[in-house]
C-alpha cells in the first residue's frame, strides 16, 4: 500500500514536471502595438527577452514603414502625394507603390469592379448606415458611385507614372494588411533564425517556423462557429479570420 502511494506521488510529480517543461517550452516574448488602425502583435516562441525584442522590433519597424508610406490617412506618404496631384498631371511613383497599385487594379478587374480602391465617397455613407442600421437612399449611393471608379486611374508602367482622369482618391487599405504580413515574413527570414513566430494584424495571422501550430477556421455564417481546424509543424501560413 505504501509502495503504491509512493508510486502515485512519483507519477504526479513527474506529470507536474512535464507540465512545467511544456510551459517552459511555450514561453514566448510578446510585443503588441497598433498598426493601420487595428491591434497587432508579434509573439516569438522560445526566445530570451532581448532576442524576442530584436525580432519583434524588426517586424514592427517594417509595418510602420508600410503604414506611414501607403496608408490613406498618412499625410506625408506616397498615397497622399498621389491623391493630391494626380488629377490632371502625371505623378512619378516608386516600384513598391506601382506593385501595390497593380495588385489593386487586378482585383478590380477580377471582381468586375466590386473591389475598388476609389471607394472614398462611399465610406461615410456606409458608416452612417452601419450606425443607424438603415440602408442609405439610392440617390446618395448613386451620387457616390459617380465619383468613383478605378477605371479613371491611368498607369504608365514603363515610366512609373500615375494619373487620374477624374478627381478620385485611392485607398489601398484592402491590400495593405496582407502586404504587411508578406513584409513581416521577409523580416523574419532575416532576423528570426530558428525561433517560431506568430504575427497578428487585425484578422490576419501568419505562423512562421517549426512548431506544433494549430488554428481554427471560423465559420463566416455562424457567430462563434468553426469549419474545422488545421495543424502543421513547419513552414509558414497566412490567413485572415475575417475579423478586425
């Protein structure tokens, strides 16, 4: 009886130690912030604080660069410069801007105009509709639509020039968060080494490196529901939960 009790205590102690070991393995450095009007975090698994900070700082620095340069609300970035000058004259842009614009225009074509980076006139109308829970008048929608249209954006790719045929405003926010995850992955390739890292930016998640990753796929038609889960142990994956 005494031997059985000792064995039980030993088993409990080993289970406790194993649990502590697992917790130690899962120790992570977490850095949070606010990027592109949404919450963001970089979680570095298994790294000492100074290493975790170095890796997270590199990712956040890249995110901030993209945000400052290409967000619609950034007053001194490339988008503000183009929006302020491109109606009536050609404006020179860099390769990165051109690539983001080309991707946005491709989505415009693939969706038959449903994805449109010139949606600025519609934004306040839909915000008001969301807060009041009432559909806006058709005339108001038609008026906004008449001031939109990516077809009014002219691009001279060889000379890296952009011009507007009408006084539209571009907002590439629909592609920027995904682009930030791509840039974050490149930053991790330079800095993370063997440390697994999870990036979150709004509803976008990127899992990088070797680890027992597990994510649930939310059901878009049922609040709190799940379509299942996917698991993997190495590499990287990026997806959007559809939640901001």
